[in-house]
């Protein structure tokens, strides 16, 4: 770091605090929400670096794609070609996720529960 830079930064922060510039910030007096609570502490730094560089683990990427497909399915018109295409994509993504997780023995149960939840959402 540049010598003296930290002192300048500290002085500006202190001045802003004295002038009340931090008094009405969003989230004041609320607990911090950490997105990485599910990640073991020893992996958090590596996870943060990968996340900031735009990398998502395959399972997380698949879950994101599944949520996007669910949203598209919910918005699609009944009996439309787009809906059928989205349903097929969703089935493929769920199968792929189950394969990655090694849930071959439980995949039919998971798919049935998942299918039921989708039916409830569309009803």
C-alpha cells in the first residue's frame, strides 16, 4: 500500500462518521446476512474467490438453471411448444443434478416430490 494512504482513508472515514453520513445506511441495526453460511469455515475464502471470479460449482450452477427453468415453466402458456421444451429441459437438469449428487437410488423419489411441487405451483 502507498505510505500514508491508510491514514488518509481513516481520516476521511472518521470525518464522514462525525458528519453522520453513515447514519441512515440500508441495513443499519440489522444482523449481517452471510451467503456462505453453508460453506465450512476453512473453505469460505476459496469459495468467495471462486464466486467473485464468476465460477459456480456444477451443482450450484445446475440448481440455478433449474430455478430459471421453473420460472419459465410457470410463465409459459399451457399446451405451448415452449412449455413442452421447458419441461423436457427441467427433467434433464434434475436428472443431471441427481447424477452429480449420486442420488441414483433416490432420484425417482426426488423427481416425484419435485413433480408434485411443480403441479401444485401450476394449479
